[in-house]
């Protein structure tokens, strides 16, 4: 507490490539919006990625994890794990490490068309709830080391893991979100072929759905879902699916409404939230000052919205909407980075967003 007001402390992990540029942009915009919303936010910078390797010899130091355990939320920049020294490549990647350590089981990705961004589909407004801890992206250390193995030098075996605990909690999160939206959940699976694993996912999601009688439920096989998404994306509201299917669907959906640079996400447990843009570290444009910060900015807005819903705190929700509205108003003025066909640098875009808040538009 500071002068009676609660101060929210958020972690900041810049990461690699364009990470520093986009995370600083999101931080500056969030700080400005916090002033307008009357919320006190402070930042705690922590090491991750190449910086951390230089200092600690690992891309995700224990010191960072220890600090994060004290915090409710943090901004996570992208990392370029492929560029790490060979002896470190075997390690889990930094965000995988955090998802695992803090059991951030829900990867939540909203996908929305914008009238100011040219995409292949307009009027789409959906959110993907991707199970983030198991399924076909099973961790090597789960289940006595059986994630993947070479059965013989000529045969690789990859397993999938589906547990009641993980399926039920992602299903509840998805149905609860649907109740606050258009009240529709689509379950995506492949139960006709992967009868046990995907069948279990489907039947448990349907079972959980019965506790939310006001929410309509339907389901599709992952392959058919790709076609439906392209053909009638605006019909979908909340999609719930396992890890790998969710990964693939969110890239497809993100691209259908615009650029990769716009895609936002949070990873959440019951008590912690990590904001992370959906794109990578973009080493090809790193340091040029032209990265699109919107994915990181919108992820930060999602983080505040998530905390606001959890704490029933109107100020945090206001903070999230100030961020979003100012980004939209900036795009509306035709100010955008080169990936969207504009000429603004990352800093110019950021300054415009902040100025719009101060001017009250
Ligand atoms: P990763 O494995 O880390 O996800 P990736 O191979 O998917 O990496 P990205 O780093 O996401 O690749 O980049 C893919 C392409 O999109 C690159 O050409 C990159 O410059 C571009 N890109 C990604 N993010 C942005 C951004 N925020 N602004 C502008 N361009 C971007
Ligand atoms: Mg990628």
C-alpha cells in the first residue's frame, strides 16, 4: 500500500529480438492508462532470455522465478530459444518453463476483426481457450519421462495425455467466459479417430457444460473446424480445445483477421496471469524500431481485464478499456507500423496512443 491506495506490482521480462521494444511500449501505455484509471501500477524488471544467459548462465534463472512467485501478473516478451548456446537448447524454453512452474493452464486468445486493419474476414469476435499443460504437447517430464521416445532407431513414439483435472478446469474457464459473452461454446476435438484421449476431452467438456444451462454448446472435429472458421468465423463465440489444436487454430484465426503483430494472449492459472504476444521474437526486424507493439499492448490489456474480473475491480477493467480504445483510435487516424502498411516507428505509435489518452481524443 502507498498512501492508502493499493499498488499493483507487475513483473517485466523483456526477452529477445523485438522483445525490449514492444514490452517497453506496452509498459509506457499501461502506465499512462493507469494514471487515467486511477490505478497505481509499478513494474519490477526481471531477467529472461539472452540477457539472463549472460548474467546467470540460464535463460530462466531461479531468481526470476522466485520473484514471480510473489507477483500476481507479469509481461512476458518473446524469446529466441533457437539462438541460445547449444548446451542450453535442450532445456525447456523460458515461457514453457513458466507455464509449467506456475501451472498456467489456460492460454486465452481473443481474436477480433478491426475496421482499421485489413484482414480476410471482418466482424469476427471470438476467444480461444487452449488447454496449456498436456494433450499432444506433453511435457517430457510428465509421466515418468514418457512424453516422447524412440522405440527403436526407426520408430518414434509420441504420446498424448488427457486428464480429468486439466480438461474440467479449462472447460469451466471457457463456459464462465461464454456466460459473460454471447453464451456459446464450441468444443474442438478429434474424437472419431483419437477415441480415448480426444473422446474424453469431448465428453468431459459436455459434462461441464451441463452446469451452464444458459450456454449453447456445439462441437467440431479439428479439421472440419478449420473449414468452418474460414467459412463462417463470425458465428463463433468461445472455442475450447486441447493444446496442439488450440495452437494451430489460434494462428489460423489470428491470420484471418489481420497481422501476426496484432495477436494477443494471456496464460492464466487460478491466481496468476502472464501477458504474452502470440508472435515470436522477429529477429529479422529486431533493433530497427519498427516492430508492431499492438500484440503486446493488447496482451497487457487482457492481463488487466483478467485481474479486474478476478478482483471485481472496476478500475482495472477501466484501465484495460482505456488501453484498447486508445489503440483503436490511433489506428483509426491511420497511424500504424510498416507490417500494417503504415510508416510509424514503434515509438511513434506508442507516443500517439499515449497522446490520445491525454487529449481525451
Ligand atoms: P517463434 O518460433 O518464436 O514463434 P516464428 O518463426 O513464429 O518465431 P516470428 O518471430 O513470430 O516467427 O516472426 C514471423 C514473421 O513475422 C517475421 O518476419 C517477423 O518479422 C514478423 N513479425 C512477428 N512479430 C512481429 C511484430 N510484432 N511486428 C512486426 N512484424 C512481426
Ligand atoms: Mg511462431
